[in-house]
């Protein structure tokens, strides 16, 4: 099995070859006096209404940057980190930054100091109109995210809200919830930074742009692709899905919950969202979220 170093070197060689091919094409364009400009390439990974959106600028510049920083972190491109390289301190502080949009439902931000990471997991029951969905939240890896989720749940933020988006496309199979408006644009009025797996990479690491497998059963936060844009929307992965490691994973769905989601997924969606997916044909609303 190739080592991390070998994989990084292979990634670097691949990027160098891509840059060479691009330079050669540029020389040929110049020789033929073809006037034009390089258009920025927008990479959209299951983009939705302010969620699952990932963009980059000029792709030649992006690849050049990638070649320069390919060894920025020990993570292998296309491979989800198995876990944190080092455990978090027993107590951490979290930052929840006020946003520019009002909350979809009035809530107070979570507490920010002395967040305990020694409790590995938190068991939660999410009751829905289609059946119970049991959640095991990963407090040790993503404590600020779990702290936020539990704070919202304790304030009844999720109660009587729809799971507004279902995606059944090849490579992306998720049910998205957490917006009281049901439009895909609502949040709690504040945002916060990504945690695991994003924080296992250097910010300049090109591996952050390479899809990895979010395994079946993963619970992860939706975001706008901008810094500190996590809020209340989350998605439940009901089959292995490919996304860049820029969506905080903070728990797992139990088998009973997955059966509930699969029942909804089997009915399909209305295809109403331009970026992919739509409202579930079999509606599913969260009636309550409570710690077990």
C-alpha cells in the first residue's frame, strides 16, 4: 500500500504534468494568434440554495497553487481522514459569529466557553413524521458543532420543521434538514467554523478541493462555502457520497434512522432545485429532537 509520502509525490507529479500540458496549449494558442481570455472555472459539488456550494477561480492558477503546496498537510488527496491526528484538549472554546441575516426562528447562540470534549458521544432521538431517526453525535471530534446542535434542539428550533431537500444522484445521496423556512436559505442568525475533517488539513492544501467519501450514515453540516457559514442546516448521508472534506461531520445515523431515510429516498424528489435534487415526494418533517 503506498505511503502518505508516495501519494503526495504522485499528486505533485500529476499536477506538474497538468501544468505542463496547459503551458503547451497556451503556447499553441499564442502561435495561432487566437485572442481570448481564460475563463474562471466554477467547480460546483452538489450545489444547492446556499449549501453544498464549492467554487474556485481560474483553474490554471488553482493548479499552480496546488503544485506549490501539495505537501501542506499529511492528508492524502481523495481519502477521508480516519480521525483526528491529535485529540482535542479536554475543554475548548467555540466562536459563534453573528450573521447578516435574521434567524429563521428566534434562538439564542450557544455558550462558548469550557465546552467539554471528554464525553465521546451524545445519543439523540429525532422524531419525524416518517419515523424515528436515532443520532449518535461525535462530541470528541466536532464539539463546537455538537454544542450548537444540542443548543438549537434544547430551544425547540428543529421542532415542526421540514427536511427540505433530497438528493438521489449518483455519488451524492443525502437528506437535508434544519431550515425552519423550508426554502434552504434559513439559519439561526449566526455562523461558526468547520471542524472535523476540514481542520485536519492546512488551509492551503489542495486536497481540500478533492472529493472524499462521506460514508453511509454520516451526519454533516451544510454550509455556503464561505468561512464560518455553518448554522443550523445539516444533511444525513444514506449511501456513500462524494464531497470535498469541507463539510463538518459530527455524528452517525443509526440503522433504524437509515431505514426511515431510505423509505423517503425511495419515493424520490420533485427535482425542483436547479443545482440538483428537490423536495422529497414523501414529505418528512422533524417533530422533535431530544437527547436520550
